[in-house]
C-alpha cells in the first residue's frame, strides 16, 4: 500500500510538471518553434502518464504487458520528440506537409487498430511478454507494430545527432559573434536526455518489479525537469538561413546571383569592388581590434 501511494504521488508530479512545463514552453514559443514542439511533447507525456496510472493503479495487481493505449500514445510522444530534434538541427525544415508525412505511419496504424477493435476483433489482456508470444493474433501483431514504430522514432533522433551534430556545431559557431554565450553542445545533451527518457519508458512498459517501477518514475521526473529547464533558458540562435527548402547546410557561394553566371569578367569586377569596400571599411572602422570578429559579421555588413 505504501508503494502504491508513492508511485501515485510521483505520477501526479510527472503529470502536473509536464502540463506546467508544456504550458510555459508554448507561451515562450515565439522565440523558437522548437519550444512549441517540446511543449506539445510534454503534454502528450502527461496524457501517457494518466493512461499508465489508469490501467495499473495498484502495483500489487498484475500489470498488462504492452497495453495498446500506452503503446499508441508512447509512439506519438517519441515521434514529437524526434520532431524537436529535427527542428533544433534544421530550423524551418519541418513544414506542415513534412510533419504530416513523418507521423502518418502512426495515424494509419492507429486507424487500422481502431477498425479492428470496432469490428469486434479479439482483444486479450496479457500479463507478460511470453504470454503475448504464445497467443499471437492480429491484436498482438498490431501492438508489436506500434512498438517497432516507437523504436524507430526513438533511434532516428539519436542517428541524426550522431550524424550531423558536428557539422551543425561548426556552422553555428560561424553564425554567432560569441560562441561562448551559446550552448552549442545542446544537441548532444538532448540525445543523452532522450536516451534516458526512452530507456525508462521501456522499463515502465515491460517491468513488473515494484521498487524498480517507483524508482523509474522518480528518475523520469528529474530528467524531465532538467530537459525543460535547459530548453526554456537556452539562448536562441537567430540564423539568416532557413532550411525550409533543403536539409543540407548552406555553403559559401550558394547565394550567388544567377545574373552573373557565365560572365567571368563582370564577376571579377564585382569581386574587386567588394575587396576595395572591405579594405576601406577595415581602415575606417578597425574591426580587427575586436576579439569576437567573425566572417559572418562581414557577410551581414556587405
């Protein structure tokens, strides 16, 4: 009974904190769209926590394995958190159309499962993974499909961060005057946070050990607090380049005017004029005396 009360209080704290944190992030989302995405993710996690408590209020009772409602909501949560990583990594890339395509597998699978349940499909309560495998049917197949989708949305942001964070960090360092004022390693910290959240979510999904179940929720609460705190006070980086039309990072020369393509002489004259203007500006303003002078400062001026 004591553990039931403790886990219930921890669940209430997780639910309350996710609703509070999500609301604050949505109110502050004008600064950055990534905050809006993370705010919705916190709301969904609160919904998942409510469902988790409702299907297993008393810990001493048998816990249903791979509960379909928890699986579906968990799949949506991991997909939205993957969207957060994409938005941080490539601001503006995730248009409404791309977002719809990205989460369409969850909607299609959910509609299939809903149609199966409404048509009177056979639904059982399973209390272990072994029992699931013993009574394999379409219901079990759909639950496994949701679980595989969840794993995909879990692994995708980890891959993206490992694959692109180095180049993106270098790109950001060239787009801010003083990199020390920004947390350029936020992507890697996000990956660690997500791995902790996902790991303990999987434990909640599979475990029936009472003490581990309670410790799990305590760690989740602390992890969400850290994630929210860092995301809320993360100094936004204003980029002149938008990734709406392309995933790739911009390279020098991408924005050259097409009017001068094929006209080497005119381009040479233009480059000479730019060089003269830069030299005059250096002689007049003496910007080289500044410790934080960067190439991007010149690009903004000229």
